[in-house]
C-alpha cells in the first residue's frame, strides 16, 4: 500500500465550480502536508502547506487536514480554466523527506 | 533568474548505456534533490544533497549515482541504463533541508526513455 493515495481522475468540472481534491495517507509520522500543482510537461510548484490538523486558506484555495481520519483535502473556489493541472499531495515526516501521492488530474471547462 | 535548469530535456538510451543528467540552480540554495515521476506513482526521491559536499539516498536510489559538484550543480548518473529507468526526472532545490519552512523549487524535467 502506498503511503499517500490519490484518485488519479481526471476530474472534470465547469468553470466557477467548487473543486474538492482529496488524499488519504497511512503514515502517522507525517506532520506537515503540502499541495503541489503541476501543469502538463512542467515541474511541480508548491501551492500550499499545512501543519497537523485544521484549515489553511490562501485566496481561492483552502487546505484541510484531518489527522484522526488521515485525510487531506484541497478546495478550490470559483475554479478557472487556468486551474486545469495535476494536483499532488505530499506528507513530510521528521526526516525532511516528502512522500507524494500519484496526483489527481483536474480539468476545468469554460 | 532561471531558477532550476535541467539538461537534456529529452533522451533516448539503449539498455546498458550510461548518461548523466545535469541540474543547476541560481538561487544560492543549499539543498538539492533528484526525483523520478512515473504514471500513477507520484514523485519518488532518488537522492538528495542537504548541503554542498553531502549526499544521501532517498526512496529509490538503486541504479543511480549522484555528484554535488558545487553549490549550484547536482548531477544524476545512470551507469547502465535499464528499461525500468524510463521515467521523467526532476531536479529540485530548497534554501535549506527543512521542507517545513522552505519551498522546494522544481526544474522542468528530463524525459528519459530506455529501449
């Protein structure tokens, strides 16, 4: 079993929709969680990171961690075609290494 | 600022051939990383260098070697390429080794096919 799991998608939504992207993880040692966005044929870029449980908001993006159920979510409000990309979640333990999920491909249609 | 650059962008090798993937960063970062990305597998860490002069194994180091040539450059070498090493390779860097406080910046990737 992979330590971080994501539904590969693709997830197709109309422009303006609220998008929910999710990950589950199995490693209880993870303390920090990151979301990366990767456009086609590009390198990933950090979108957000959160520590432990709770919510973090940045503009249209909200990251949520529920450590009790080992569940990580990224919500995108008012989704735009420019949000079309693959979204990777990652967990970080005390070893300063990231474990990535396989990514979810999102398509926002105009 | 170029950020993180990688060469080559594409490469096709035959089984058993060797090659070196080059990576350079111009952000004066201390830490550098090599990942591979395979469909559905996410990014997996091959090797990393927390600072100039040090290298450590990641999750999937077998079949690879690395050299931290100086603070700017971190190369990945395949001594005897195998089809299982067909992948997209990403180099990344961060200011320090603490990924809790520092952003990791990725290069554009090298697409490698081993026949």
